[in-house]
């Protein structure tokens, strides 16, 4: 019996080591999940049908053994896809060391191919960007590079019909929930009620604050999809165990979460928090193809 117990212990220990090696050296470094899906957006004109939006989040530059190689691959994937718009979901940087300026410079280097491709790109900031005091430097650097940082504001996306203003697609960006920089009223101020829109936020918990019908497509990051996620047991994922906040979603938020007419997708992002491990939560790029809903013109 003792021999069998020893063998089982050795087998379990070996399996655990192999799983850890996979989570550190394989999944986060070599496995990129590219999700493609169609989403209907009320108010979207037929000439805007097929508009493609790429989303990537949580670069976490400055995290020890950060995932810069995968960031490069994610950016390359977006450039090759050639979307009409790219959205960056916050947490660009992670730590106080190296200094913030060095991290911000590296962020700009990594996203440079996206900007060189001429893809209109918009961003929001995340909790880590504020935690290390990088919000002002990041905002200035990104906007100087041509990436508007949306802090509770909306912008219109250039329309195929340059002379038409009515029905233009809006990108609405919200501040992070930690620290509380969310101002929903300011974010939607000036957005016509019937205008098609995509809402970008860092924290999924912000989604519950959105009034009914204001976010037919909301996208968020932050959770890393658990980072270490056990199949079929979301509350035993890394995010669930830390209890820093409720685990909201991995992918589409469950039915009934949020106000009527609103829908949210949470991307797994690219980087790490606390430990450089991903198991069953690979880095992710999401590509949404927007189509008119049944009532679209």
C-alpha cells in the first residue's frame, strides 16, 4: 500500500510540474486565441454593415517576465486582419519598476505596427495604469501617437459617407472602476439615443451601471479570464480565489446580467497579474463584425 501511495504521489507531483511548465512556458507564450464573431448593433446603417472591430487588452508591460512576445504577435494578428477600428482595453503598464517612462515607451513600440497600418485606434486606461501613476504620461504619449484615450467620453468613427453625420458609429470609453473614475453620464453625453455604438471599458463590473439600451455591444478586459481557470469551475479560477472582485464573465456575460438591451464580452487580454502563468485562459484577440439588427436601416 505504501508503495502505491508513493507512486501516486510521484505521479501527481510530476503532473503538477508539467502543468506549471505548460502554464508558464507554453500557453501564454505560444497559444493565441483569436475569436471572430458577428454582433448586431441597433441603428447601424447598411453601408456600415461589416464594420470590423479588433479588441485587445491588458498588455501589463512591466510585469516580471512580461508577455511582450505575445503582445507583438497579437498586434501582428490585428494588422493582418485589417479591421476598421482597433480598441485597446487598458492596463498598458503594471509596475513602478522599470520607471513609468520606460514602460510607456515600450508600449508605444509594441503597438507601433498597428498605428503604422493606419487603423483608427482608441483606448481606455485600466486600474494598473492608475496604480503606478502612469495615467497622465500614458494619455499624453498615446494621444501624441494618434490614439485617443477615452476617459468618459465618446467619439464618432469616420463613416464611409464622409458627408453624413446622422447614424455614425460611436465608440464610448469609460474610466476604470478602480480607482473609481467611471462617469456614465459624461461618457454618453452627446451620443444620440438612436446612434449605433460600441462601449469600451476596462472593468466588467462597470457594465451594471449602464442604462438599458445604451450598450448593445460592450467590451471589457481586466479578468484575464481567470488566468488560471479550472474547466467548469469559474469560482475556482485565480480571479475567483483572490476575491478582489466578483468574477463577472469569461466571454459573453451571462443572460440577465446588466440592464435590458445591453450585452458585454470580456476578453482574456494578453498579459499577467501577480504571477506569469496562464492555464486554460490563453491570450486573446477578439474581432467583432458589426451587422444591422432587424430594425436597422
